[in-house]
C-alpha cells in the first residue's frame, strides 16, 4: 500500500487461497453408483488473486470512496454437478477458470444522524477449460442435452452485476 496523501491510499495485492481436495462423502445412495461417487477423489482447488485499488476519504469522516479492480485465476475448480442419468450429484475437478471485475463503495454522512451507503460491482467469471467427464442425456425429441459445464460457461454463483444501497438513521 502507499499513502499518497493523508486521505488517499492506493494498494496492490497478490494473494492465494484454496479448498482442500478429498472424496465426495455426500453420496446419497449406497448402490454401486453411490459407492463410486464416494470413492472418486478430487484435487485441491487454488485461486490466485490480483487486485489494485484506492481508498479515499476526501472529506474526513463525512465522505468516503473506495474502488478496486481484480483478476482471479482458478486451478482445479471444484464443481458439484447433478448427473441426469443417476439423479445424484458429484463433486469433481472441472478445470481452469478466471474471473475479472471491479467494485466501488461509497459512504456519505448526510447529517449528524443520517448516513448513505452505496456499493456496486461487476464480475465476469468463466470456465476456461473443462477437464471433467462429459455427461449428456438424450431427450425424447432426440436432442442431446449437456448436463455438465463446458469451456466458456459461466462459473456458478457468480452474478454479473450486484448493487446495494442504504440510508441509515441513528
């Protein structure tokens, strides 16, 4: 971080985290399919995050503005996907992916007892390569329906836009 002015700080951050690997012990069925599900291992997932941002307090204690842009690189993404043929879900290594985005946060102290908060973010998250087993089901019409992710598909639980605002009275 660099404190450029008393009320202006910039920062650059690189960090890494992850989820441990293991076995999917959520097997819902003791049948051969369920046993196979519980004995198939998946590798640890890692994410490396690059972020650059600014934190400002242009009117100290009354106005604050923070902003950041970021890039996340995922390796061995763990996904839980339903198998249309067995009705069971299974966790496995899906491949590589990334997300990129930006976020802003503002705070304004309108009066002694009223505060205004607003945040907004944009996120683009995609699976770059898929390394899992392809699962398909054939519909009655003869069409083939993919039940697994594919390279270029959006990562789950990754909304493109988010926003939140609040007016608080103390």
